[in-house]
């Protein structure tokens, strides 16, 4: 049985509108990945806010993580990032974003 440290996970949800205006989500997929792995995507969002990608930090204690079945395994995180990359690449984003094949944080798992 693996023992996990306290983690600050990031929950990502793709929507087609500002949450302040009400829920108009067309993509309810939620990605749970470690803050480290998603750091690159947070930078992308800050540079291209029109991509309408909402990054929400989720602060969870060790007990909460256990109760919710978290944290995700490395494989789940990698698969989640691959799916996220596909979503980003299919979105109407500037070419520089689409050209980002793989975040640096992902390479350590290869």
C-alpha cells in the first residue's frame, strides 16, 4: 500500500461561458492532475484566457484524498494530460499552444 503526502491538486473544467453568468458548460469533463503536471497549462490559460479553460485549485488533506480515492496514479495523471492536450489542440487556440506537444513535467515519467 502506497503512502501519499498531502497534495494540492488542480481540478480543470472546460466551459463555454463565464461561471459568473451561470453554468453553460458544454464539456463537463473534469481533469484531476497534480499541480506540478498542470503548471504548464495554467501558464497557457493565463496567456490565452479566450480558451475559456478554468483552473480551480482543490486543497485536500491526506484523509480527504483517501476518502475520495485520490490522488490519481501517475498513469491516470499522464492519461488525463494526454486527453487534455488533445482538447487543447482541437480548440481554437493560437498556433503556439497547439504546437506544444508535451509539457516538460510529463517527460520525467517516460
